[in-house]
């Protein structure tokens, strides 16, 4: 049974007028009260007081949560439903009751050290950092950039080297564990975490840089929470680039640029200004904001196992986010997450080009620049 610590929070949420459902992306996708913060709180509350057991349908509802935490920004008592859902998911996994598709994903990660089932020995063997005299950064590529969005990894490597950094990578990098930890498989996630921590701690570098906000959150927040310490800081590439704007060129883009805040980078890590400062600098001030931005940004639909279990609903959320971007009149949609880029690009069309921040910088070099 879920910890009694959450009982008061759940009771408060269950009796609330539930206005947060209007910003919940899964409410938008399903148009039902069940997959909303209130609906999930009510399910766990009923289980806690003994009114109703968590059945197969209830488990499905708990796995319809993106854990994007936008409901928390609207919740006056600050009830963190995402944390409560993730806690209950851990118990579901221990009870061998999670959806079978997530069993399959866990087996794939265990075997191949990535959720895509790609051969581990091809993870980073196509990246070729060049030796430089600058500060040494270890680039933790993450699975999506390594296997599905390779242009992001290449652009990150080129951008960092052009900014004067010496970049190192490792063939021993495993999945950071985020897909498992977010879906409740704590034990398997921690095995990956320990491997990565041992690898990172042995690297001869000054700090770790990531392009994936999911990796950032798990390496810098989840690892220490479980007592797995890293001996060097972890930062998102936008933080490093924002401190080195003088090493980035400027370009006249042929249209406006809007920015999508990734949930793990924004609401979960508090990084809002750095990607924007990079975009503003490189584009000479052509950034236009969406109506839902910063802490109120809508999730792309690609997190916490939702796309694995409910792909059509995930794509519906991604398509709506692209439409919100189009309403700004911008020609380019930039994000700072391989997962977000992958989803948003798949739901876009010729009207709007979707890029990761690193690809945006790389593209600026192809346009006439200073």
C-alpha cells in the first residue's frame, strides 16, 4: 500500500474542484475525468481507505500519466500527483502488475542497455570527437540521440568543439535509467545508474554535459536520491552554451522562431532562460513565445511510458503542441530535448521545421552568418 504520508494530500486532491484538468495533456487526449490528476488521486485515495482495490483499469489510468507536473503549477496546496503516481507505479512493478508492454521494454533495456533494442556496440561508435586544448567535457549522449536523433548528437559535438571545448564520449555508456525509473522499475533503473556512475566517476573530465533533459534529471536528481553520487557536475548543454554566447555566431533567419519547454528541463529542473538566451543570440532576437510557455508549457506527449502504451493519444498531444506553435506565426520550432524533438517533428508538416537547440545552432552555420 502507498505510504500513509500521502493520505492527506490525496484526500485534499480528491475533494478539489479539479480545475487542473484543463491543463492536463492526458485530459486533452482522452476527454475523460479518469486520466486527470484528480482522477488518479481519487483512485489511490479509494485504495488507501479501502473503498476500492486498484484493478486493471485503475493501473491503466495510472500509466496514462505523463508525469509532466503541469498540474503542480496550478495546484494551490502543491499536491505533487506525479510523485504520488510514480510511487504507486513502483509498488505496481513489485507486484508484477505493470502493463506487459513495459515488461517488454525492461527486458530490452536489460539486454541491450537501451530501450530501442539497438546493438550496444553501435551506441557511440559513429561519433568521433577531436582532441582540443579546452575544458574537457564528457558528453553523455542518451539513447534517443545515439540511436534515433543522431543529428542532435553530431550537432552537439560540433557546437561544443567550435565553442572551444574538448569533448570525450564513452562506449560504456548505458541508458540513464529514466524510462525505467519513471515507469516504476526502480530496481532495474538503479542497476543502470550504478553502472553509469562508476563509468562517469572514472572519466578524466571536468563535468558532464547532456542534451537530454531526462538524462539531466535522473543523473543530477534521481541518482543522488538513491545514494549514487557522481564526482563531477552534470549540466544541460543549454547551460554551457548560454555562458559561451561569444563563441556562437549570429544569423538572419527567414522567419520567426518559437521554443518548446521540455518538462524535465523546465518544470523539473528550472531551466527556462538559458535555451532562450541562446536562441535570441543566434537568431538576433527572433524568438516569439507560445501562449503556453515556461512553467505553463504543454507536454509534447512523449514521456513516462505514454508513447509506448498509448501511441495514438501521445501523438494527439504532440500534434496539439505543434498547432500551438503554429499559432505564433513562427517558421521554426526549437526545443532542447531529443525526445520532444522526435515527437514534435513526427507531428509537424512543411509549414514548420522542428529542431533541437543543437541542430538550430548547426543550421545557423548553413545560413549566411557573421
